[in-house]
C-alpha cells in the first residue's frame, strides 16, 4: 500500500504489508513447530478474525480479535492480534487504532528489524489517517532521520516545512535533497530556489548567497549570475568607482548588459578611469548594431577612437618611467591600462610591482589585487588568479567581485 502525506510533495511510499498474515497454528506434540507459535486457545479466534478481515466483515473481525485478546498469554499472542488489528485499522483508515497497534508492536520485541522499519514508516500514514498533518510530517521526518531517505523524500519534507514557515527545517532537508540528487545527476532548479528562500526568510545572507552559488554550478543562467553579482552593490563602501568592475564581472559571467548599463560602463572607462580601449571595445559593436544610437554615443565613439592610438603608443614609456619614479597607486592604474589592451603578461608584471611596492589605500589595494587576478585568469593562470582573489579584502565590493570571478573561473573553465 502506498500513501502520500497531506500537503507533501512527491513523498515516495513507505510500504507495510496489509494482507492479513497467514493462518496461525500452535505447536503439536511430535510435529514440526509452525513459523509463528501462538497459544492453543488463541488460534481459532485469531484465524476467524483473519478470515473476517479478508472478507471486510469488520464487526465480526473486531469480535473475534477481542476474543483472542482475552485468551492471549504470550508476547507473541498479543503481537499477532495487534498485527491483525493494524491491518483492519489501515483498511478502514482508523488512524488512532493504527498508531496504537504500531506502538504496541514496536515495543513488543517480537518484530524483526525489517518489520520494525516498516511499522515505524507506517506511523506517518497513521497520523495522516487520524487527520493530524503536523504529527504525520514529524513521524515521517523521524523515520527518514533513522533510516535515510531519497532525494524526493527529503525535498518533500523541505517543501512542507517551508509551507509551515519552519525555514530552518526546510533548509536542512533541502540541503539533504540537493546532496542526494547530486549523487546521480543534478537537482531541479526549484530545489535550489527553495533552499535560497529558506535562508532568505531567516535573514541568513551569507547562507543565501552560498546557496545561490550552488545553484549557479547547476544552472549558470544570466538571471542567477546577475542576482549573485549585483550583490556587490550592497557592500557598505560600494561607490561609483566599483561600477566598472561590476560590469566587467557581469560580462565575464555571460550577462548581457542593458543599453543603460553599457553607457555607464563606457563613460566610467572613458572619463573616470582613462581606459579608452575598454570603452571602444564596448562602443564599436553597440553603435554598429544600433543598440547605442544617440549623438552622445557617437561622440563617445569618436573620442575613444581618437585617443586610443596615442594612449597605447605612450603606455610603454609611461610604465617604464612610473616603475622607477611613481607611487604604487599610479603604477596599479597603469597595470589596469595594460589589462584593458589585453596585454596580460605586462598587466601582471605591473600590478604585482604596485602591490610589492605597497599601495597605502587598502581599498585601492583591493582593486589592484582584483585586477591582477583578472589578468592572471585571462593570461591562462587560473590557479594563481584564484589565490590572488582570495586575498582581496575590502568592503567596497571588490571582495564580492573577487569571489564571483573565482566562481566564473571554475564554471567557465
């Protein structure tokens, strides 16, 4: 017999034999003992009760079982009577009697380990038949905790717990469901969403984003990436200076920027950061496709084109001079410029020099390490990049973006 807990989603059946046990006998002198030995006086009413249950003659079955109970002498006698009472209660959906019979049987010491497991599993359905959904769910959880379960059973408990606003339990079992599913494939995205929601309802921000990262491993969609990366804007010291790196991270993850986001990235690169080539790389295809089409976009494109040749030509000499004369912050800016031209080896050299020299401002140092990691990653040094990003420590968003780049490097390798 199978059952489904009220409100549960896809709980697999816990099986317990509902067919009445085979006819019983007692030990005869000189004969082989039967598989189950009961007292002589119990055999007839017990077997008559069994026959009545098979015929669904519940009144007669109750009378016969009561008669057998009055003559019961041994724990086995009582257990065999209770087995039949359970069968009748299950067939008639008498939840209270099912619970009583199961409790007697489990405590009797007459069950095999497998039978004990079956009857403990049946407690959940018994509570359901008794109309107690909460107790049914608790009993099912107890069974799963003791004997283990399937991914579908774990997520069913998580789902019902979430509906009951028990988000701590929902998170526990959603994690179990996801882990179990990963043993043979990947869980549905909805399971990740349930886990994220459970953490969010508990205001567990770090756990929420950890669950989102786990979801991205299985479902690296634009929506998921953007949800993860824009978290950097929640950092206490996030400012306009971080926007360009935010957009770089989004693009690296495969997120398509809106026209407004592209314009902001272009102006940050062209005006605030002095990176005309990075602006040009965004502008040319966007203007050519008509995505960016107003006069200001065209003016920015013309400006970027006019500046980029001279900027690149003078960068080598400017860098050589800066490495011997300038402060570390300025050297780090030149390292970012080399990064914008795709000269990753030079960018690594210059950014490492700036960090070795010592950047006084810790937020600027965090950005320099972020950019060094990007140069290493794009230059084919993924392991070195991850080690560099692990050292990025700042409340300006750089640390969050470094963590995002680390995930990008693993998923998009």
